[in-house]
């Protein structure tokens, strides 16, 4: 696991001081080792490549794992971030093909795999990864991001340079990327609480999309798709007689993914929330005979503590359980540090920041998380609410717009003013003209609220802001309703909020976070299951629960779903109120004064104080304002 940076120059040179500064900015991601190299080729046209790496040593702790890494047989160079879990199988195949290795790292396997299979080598990888490879013979740069988008890879192109890095902040640190706010990214943020890949909050900076590769050849950039979650049609629904066989195959792949993701030359822990997803991971490792170290956050305030559930699981699977006691003071103290650690603003992430900090302090370098189980196996309430929203909106689809607007206004006037009724009003107002109810269910500020907050709406940027959702919906149209929601959640909330926060908040403490429930082979199979197999009136995520055939404690299986909940509602009205209020009421003089209506921001704050909107609205604006101040981001 590493932080990586690359600078490709065409008809120009790579500034060594910039490369060194950018690499140093990633020190938190890789405290164990660092390296930079500049390679050049003046004929037939001047091309120079700078590569930098900060390493968190997980595989092959010897000097043979040092990066940037060169293949002596081809002259190719690579910087690599992530883990390839099937690297040993690939290595064995390459050895049989007469390739020779100096060390035992997955990075070297990737270098040799590229030499053998070219760009198609990425199709053989199972893992989380982002890498940049310089092909010395073809004089081109090749980069790729893993299929599920677990590891990020940001890039910025100017007339003579292509800059690539693990974090947006690194690109800004080069001084070669103007710190300008991207209007479409801002629209994404106000709608969902995060920017939507490939858009970021910084103008001109893109995140390479999951399952895509990038080729830079003498100043020209080309992106290509190499994998996406299959979108099977309803016509190939498997017979119920095949149900047992397919569910057993899911069980096999879950077990395989969890076990292969424990491959490490350092100890591995498990984040144990006391929910189904993390319990499955702990149970599989326990059944395999492993001594499992589990970590849970425990609040001193009993209203927010779920310690009883994680304790049940720990006893059931005989794990060595570590409870990380967190007080309100601890969480409040961490907030400014967490915001500073954000590579892009997010309404989430503090929970991951807290548990990652304490787990790393306990001496653990690698942890497994149950992230993704809800998206893949139907665990969210959206799998039931979105179909109801579709049914609610259907009668309004044939009603003239003027009548819908009047009805929405009337509904708002007679209904209690809260977020739920605001979304119902939006459904009436838009009928079926919006993209999909799944996006509305994940919405932060409604279209009407966004129009009030923003000084102006640019049609071009509005189109850019919705492009990712339109692309995802088009891919998912042939799926049944439940799997369609699953795909949209996977390429929406999971990708743009959960995975992004998991990466940056864990790596802020030099902790590698692995997510075995979204192995792409497992995701392929799970999406082939009919959606109605994934839902049950008796139990949440029945397919996943059955992986351990009843071994998960009933108290955990039957509990009401509740995420890792922090008491923001209370904090923002109490301990945090002076700070949040000062920030929100000061937006008229802040970095966003040219794009946000100060009166509308004040209105959001007042709505929260009067119980008419949730804490996430003022909190999102507070985070955005502070992030822009921290990194000097201003509108164009």
C-alpha cells in the first residue's frame, strides 16, 4: 500500500523539486519508505517521466519491495498503490513461463505481468489497486484503477504535462494545478454530500473511473473501460431449482475473498461493528483457525454505544477483542484534524477517522472492513423505500407540470416541514422527470434548495454534474429493480462517499483498509442473483447471513439496522454550536461568497435549529467552507 505520484512531460522537463515535494506530501500514506526517479528519452521527441512513491510496507518487507520499481528485463518502471490478492497464482504462472523474480512483492508481479501480457494484464488481477507504469519501449504511460474503485487515482492535464496522484491535495501541492472550485463538483456535493467520479471539487482534476485504464502517449490521453459490473437482463433469470447452487457459490466466493485478503507480512485486524457484514468476516477467519484481532468503537455515552453486539460476535468466534473507548470530547477534538485529512469534502468519514487512528495506534497496519455488504446484498432501507417512491411518483408522471407544481406546493403547506416530506414534495413536483428515486433517496439538498443556495445555475455544469448518474442508470436499466438499486448504490454512495472516505481516513494514519465483500468476482455473481432472493421479511441480507449457516448470534441478525452513529444532532446544538454558527454566518466573507447565497446558508442554519432539517445540511456547509479555507480553493 502506498501513495503514488507521476509527472509526464512532453516537450518539457519534470521539475525535480516539484516531484520531491509532491512525494513528501503523501508521507502519511507511506511512512516506511520513499523514492523518486526521473527517466527521459529525447528521441524522436522529448519525453520525460517522474515517478514518486511513499510506501506502507505490507508485502515483501525487504528492499526488493522498494518503489519506484524497475523491471531489468524491459526497462519499464512502476509506482503501485494497493494489493493484488491473487499475486502468488499469477507469479507461479509467470515463473512457469520462464520469468525471473528478485523479490516477492505484488508490485514486481504486476511489472512482469505487463511484460508478458501487456495492458490486458489488469484483467487477471483481483484486488484493490491504482498504478502508473512507464513502458520504456513504447514510450507511453499506462495507468489503471481497480474494478470497484477502492483505490483512487486523480489526474490533471495541461499543455505539456500530465500529473497523476493518489490524492487531490498532492496535485495542488505541485503548484501546477490552479486551486479553483469546480462548479459541477459543487453541485454534486450539495446534492449528495460528495463529488461524483470522475468529477472532483477542483477544476480540471478528474478521478479515473473504476474499471478504467488511462494511456498517455506523447501528450495525448485516452481512457478505456476494461470492466464493469455485468448488467444481465430479466430474460436470463435462473430457475429456482438453481437457487441453492448459486447461493452456495456466493458462500464460496465470500469465504475465498475474505481468506485471500488476509495475505500479508504484517498482522491483520478486523473492524467489528457488531453488524452482519463484519460478523461474517470475523466468523470466516475464526472458522479457518485464525486468531482474530477485532476492533470496535465504544462510546462512553450509552445511547450511542453498540458494544453489546460486537461483544456477542467476539464471544461466538473467540476473537481477541479490543474496545476503543471514545468520549464526546475525543470525537470533538478529532473533527478539525479529520476535516484537514479530507482529500475532498465529505459529510461522512469521521467514524472511519476515529477507528483508524486508534487501530493504528494499537500497532495494526492492515484491517478488514465489512464496507460494501449493504450495497451488494441489499441491506439498505433504500431497497424497500425506492420501489415505494417509484410507485408514489408513477401517477404524477402524466399530470401537467403546472398542476404538479401546485400540488407540491399544497403538500408542502399542509405537511410538517422536514426532510422526508421535502423529498415527497420533490417527487410530486418532478413526476418521473428526474433520473431515478434512488438518487433522490440519497439526496442532501433538493433541487429547489440548491437553486436557493447557489448564486447561479450554469446549464453546462449542471449537465456535467448529472453525467455520472445518467451513465450509471443507463447501464442498470436492464437489471431488475432490486439489482438496479444495488448497482446505483455501488456506483454512487459507496464509490463517492464510503470508499473515498475509507481510503483517505485510514491512510491518514498509515492504515491499510481492505474490503473483501466487494471483490469484483463476488460482485459479478451477486448481481446475477435475482433481486428478490436478496430480501426477506424475517432477516436482513439473507444470502450473506447464510454464508455462516446460522453461526452469527441471533441478537446481531435480528437487530434493527443502525450505522456507526455519532451524536451530531446534539453536538451541533451544544458543544459545536459556536464554531459551526460562526462559520455558516460568515460565508458572506468566506472563500465561497461568490457562489453561495449567504441568506440561504443562514436559512439552513435556522431550519436546523428549529428542527425542520437534519444536522447533515448545516454540517455539509460547515465542512465545505472549512475545506476550501484549508486548501485555498476559490471559485473561478
